[in-house]
C-alpha cells in the first residue's frame, strides 16, 4: 500500500526534547506544539503486552530495573517513566500500544510505529504490534507507517499487515539496501542523518523510495537535507524543526 499524508517532519519518540520519550505526555506535547505525526518504539513485555519503550533494559527511562522481556506488564505498569526527565513528569507511566493508539486518535496524530524487539523476540513483537495496529488503529487517522531495523520484524509485518506500508531502517547504508527494501516491499528508507551521503540519497530517490533521516535537531542540518531532497526528518523538537 502507498504511504498517505506523511509530513516532512515526524517527532521522534514524541516531542522528546520537551517531555519523556515514548510517553503519552510526549505525544500531548507534540500535538500541542503543532506536530502532525510522531514516531515511537514498540517492544513486548514478558507476557506479550506491546508497550512503548526504546531500550531493552528499564534503567535509563523508568524507575525499574532489568530487562523489558523479563518483566510482566503488571509490574511494568507501576513504574515511573517520567521522573528521570523532570520532576513535573514524575508518575508518567509506560504506555501500552493500545493506550498510545487511543490517544493518537484523540489528538489526531499520525504515526510511524517502529518495531523494536528485544533480541530473540523479533517475530512475536512484529506479529503482535502489526495485529494490534490492524485492530485498533483509529480509522480517521492517516494510514500509519511501520518501520524496523529488524529484518525478521519487517518480514513478519509484511505477512500480518501487508496493507500497512513499511520502511526499512538502516543505521548505515550497506550495499544490500536495495535488495532489502525490495524483499520487504518497503515504501521508504529511514536512515541515520549523520551518515547519509547525497549520492546514496539520489540512488534511493531514483529507485522510488521515500527517504527520511533521524535524528535532526539542528535547523541548518535539516535545511541541507531538504535541499538535497530528503522526504522527511525525525526530530525531538517541534519548535526548532517545524513541519511544513
Ligand atoms: O525510527 C527512527 C529512529 O527512531 C530510529 O532509531 O534508536 O531512535 O529508535 P532509534
Ligand atoms: Mg525509534
């Protein structure tokens, strides 16, 4: 399926420059600052609840300890995912994917859903995330975009929800980018802004892919990338890098 209405700036883990990443507060902040789309990371708890979190370990962004894949939702739901960012966010919970989708519906925010499996759980994470999107994505929002660094996750998303467009995530552009993008029938390539060259971008655009870069927080860098012809950037700061 084709991408629809993806804006030129997508806010990374919500407005994560101003609110704790991957929380409902970060989505509210993004919407309040004029965002149209956000990006967030989805991982499974031990008991297969899809939640929003970036790291495989709880320490950096929550009051908990240990691995997400070894923690049940009943325990995770009590953790504080906001206090580390600032006292005004203390008590902000780790959201489930379902809670996040309901809020996107209320706020009218589109989303790039990044499947971020704990190592060893690639297939089940993609399966559950894609199935949840099929069941619960608010119908009035633009079609979401699934992305992943995990090839197994993209392959699974293609089988479970072929109608949701996919982006290949690359931390560096290898020789096999084209083969990979074709294999998972991707509409876009999302890659590290620090490493992308103008020549690589030209090849990807020529091959028909939308190209977006993470994470761009400097206005001058965003301008250069847009001058080169990128379709979009991910940013933590809706005011510094406003969407068109
Ligand atoms: O999806 C773009 C970007 O979020 C990928 O990297 O590590 O921030 O999830 P990361
Ligand atoms: Mg991400």
